[in-house]
C-alpha cells in the first residue's frame, strides 16, 4: 500500500501590532479574549498541530499563561522554529515508522510482564512523541483481554472505560487516564486462557471445516423444518433445577472436545471448577 503522507503548510508568525503592552511574567490573557482569540488560535494552530511547543496541546486562551503562552512568546514563534520543533519530534518518534511498532510492542510486553514502571516509561515515550491517544487506549483494551482476561474480568471494564474517557477528554489530560489504566493492567493478575481457547477453536474449524449443527439446536421457523426434526428434543435449560441440564451442543465429530483450559490464575481455575461441576469428566 502507498504510505500515508501529511502535508503541512508553514507560515511565518508575526507579532500582533495591536498589542502594545505585554506582561512578560503572567499576562492577563483573559482581558484580550474578546478581540484576540482569533489571532492566538491562528498563530498557535501551526505549532499545536505538531503538539510541539512545550509539547502540550493548546489549553484555551484562559489558561494559556499556565503553559508559558504569552503574547510576546507567540509573536516570536517563527516559521523556522516551528519547522525545527517538528523535525525534532519526527526524529524522536515516527508514527509511521519502525519505532512506532517497537515502542508499542515494548509497552504491551511491559504490561504483560507486570512491570508498571517500564510500561509507564513507554507510555510517556508515545505521549511525548504525539501518538494518537485512542490508538494507545485500543491496545490497552486488547491487552486487558489477551493478557489478563478471566484472571481479572474487571480489567476489560477498566480498559473500555479508559478508551471512552480518553475519547471524551483528549490530550493533555488523557495521559493521566492512560497512566491509570496502564498501571492497573500491569499490576493485575495475568492469564490467557480465553485467548488460547479461541485460538484452539479456530484451529479446529480450519481443520474440520463447517460441521453440521445438531438438529436439536437448529432454528425451526417453518412447519417443514419442524417435520425434519429441527429443534426437536432441545431441552430448555431454565425448565430444570439450577437452570441447567446436560445435553449435547457440539457437532457429533467434536463431542467431548475441550477448548478452554485454565492456567495458573485463580479466577481461571475457578472457571474450570465450574465447568467440571456442571459437566463432570466430559471435557477432561
């Protein structure tokens, strides 16, 4: 596929001649808000597009002084400064290059390896490099299921809520949400039984093909299908004590085939105990 390219037009940023008084320490930017916002946004936009100047997104004119954005500074930001900052960022972290994949790999492996300090470091590398926060949040969702899964089902809820919060808040505060989720996942019990189970089941499907659905499990919307035995002898679980009755759900060729196998995680072992309690030795 053709690599994606971004085209950015740089324009020199000149000081606003209308501004004659500048407080170099803590300018009262709010006082200029009514007639200066458009000028500020226009000038800052060319810098913030790279999230470079002080590596923070534009926080809004009311809070600009907190991050050092004085009118004097804005007037001194030139085309050359913007380009130099952008080139420095691209050299540090290329979102379309090899380092992009190396760093996210190191990030996920640090979480899998239960090292929150390393995970936070790689998260910081991505944040400072201008990575899309939603990309990071999506990878956290995957990790929560692939590397933690049934060992701590709350991990998936945490990661899913993290994505929603990041999407709602955006940078720079989204970095705090990502950090919280990262530390939680890194220190959570680990298990990959669900990941291994679906892998094994898919391998079976590829090997055995499209095996027929047992007649009792088939849908029977027409009288002809009912005559052919579709849905016949199906046992409705809720009609039995404990809302459970043993019956066959797999194709005849796969009766008794286990796909789920618990690892060492306590919650996974509890899941396997439930299966054994319900099905006896059928899947052992």
